[in-house]
């Protein structure tokens, strides 16, 4: 039971770190892009990943964690896929309205459920599906305004959904199948994610903003906010891998929509963004859906634990060995970078 308690505390800590760091970076990047006029989101994301890798490399040299080698081809393809998904999300927002982009983000959850059901044979109860439905309806009411369709934007959105879902499912699957921690996987894959975005970032940003990142005049204030954004991003990237590894891609997406609600709330409270009764109603429905999702997931996990313990206990004749065996049975994570754009159309994060 002690191991299970530690695991639950670890999950809570990971969720809290993910929410806190993501909301912080959205506020920082909103100031950087909307107020200071630095619109180069994809390039900024490549810098985030470079700083993340350098930080983890320093931590590894200081023996704060042990690096574990993973098949180079697997890590390379995984890193490139995640980098491409970030690019597609940015392009999706650039070629679509805010409302259609938000619909794209909402579609990630049902598409992830579909992929996990088909390819991983994972079962989702009707209660969990209902909770997810409430969550999506609430976030939709709170954040979707206009829905303007175009062919190129629709194709980019579909590609963004597919690459994001596959990347997040692989984040969970690789950690469990190859027995690597979130830190080890992030350390191995971050250079490849950073490389693909470092090369493609200026091109994507040029397409979206009609400005050249290398011609931009960097003031001391802008540089200070870029450094702060990169430092916060270390926590964002680490917590993303941590949450997905400890929970599931669907839970991470649910958490992402909680961040959306918090960003809307902070935008109204701190930045005096427009806020209506529709926003409040949507957020309340979304939070209720999140609460139901958390409750139903906890109930399902308890049932699975009981189902797993009973057959094991029935096979043991020596009662003194039951606690030990039961203990063994018990023993056995860049999206944040897009939320700012729901508050400001002139920049892409």
C-alpha cells in the first residue's frame, strides 16, 4: 500500500507541476508575443527544447539521473514526429480561425480514444466516455467562437490531430515497454525534436507572420522574456512526459483542457480579457466533466486492482505470504505552447 500511496502522490505532483508550469508559460508568452511583438512561436519552441536538453544534460553529468540508451531509430522517429506535430499545430492555427483551431484541439481526445481502442485494445467505460463528452462540450462552449472552414486549413488540422495523438500514445507506450523514465525519454528525444523545429521553425514563422526571425531587433526586455520562457519550458516539457508516462494520453489531454479553462480565467482576472456568461457556463460544465472523469477513472482502477488481487490470493494457502504478494502486485508525458493563441490571434505558440 505504501508503494501505491507514493505512486498516487507522484501522479498528483506531476499533474500539479504540469498545470502550474503550463499556465505560467502561457502568461509569459502572451506578454512576449502580444505585448512585446515577438511572434516567432515555432522558432521559440525549438529554443525551448534546446534549453531543455542542455538542462537535462547538465543534470545527467551531475548524476541527478541515470541516462538509459534507447534504440536510436526509435528515439529519432519519435522525436521527429513530435517536432512535426508542433509545426502542424502552429500551421493549423495560422491557416484557420481560432474557433476551428479549438475544434482541432478538442478532436484530439476522441481520436486518441479511437486509436487506443483499435490498436492497443484499451477499453473505455461508458461512464468515462460520458465524462469526456461533458468536458468537450464545456470547453467548446467556453472557447469556440467562429468556425471558418478552408481546404488547406482542414488538411493541416487533420495532420495535426493524427501526429499529436500518435506522438502522445508513443510517449506512454515507449516509457512502459522499454522501461525508461520520463526524464530518460525526454533526454534522448529532445535533440531530435529541437533539430526539426530549429530547421523548420523560421520557415513556418515566415509563412505565418511574414517576418524574418533573424531580422528581428531583440531588445533587452524581449531577451529577458525569451530566457524566462525557455526556463519555464524545461518544467513544461518534463511534466508533459511525466504526466503521460504516469497516466495516459487521454488524461493528459483532459488536463490540457483544464489549463485552457485556467488560462481563460487568468486572462479575465489578470489581463482583463473579455469574459461572458457563456465562458462561465462552459468552464463550469468542463470542470464538472473533469471531476466525473477523475472519479470514474479512480473507480475503474480500484476495480482492476481488486480483480487482479483476488485470483492471486485464492492461489496462496499460506496466509502469512498474502501481504507480501499483494504488495508485489501493487508495485508492478509542448502543447502548452499553443494556448496563448486562443487569447491572441496575431501570434502562434
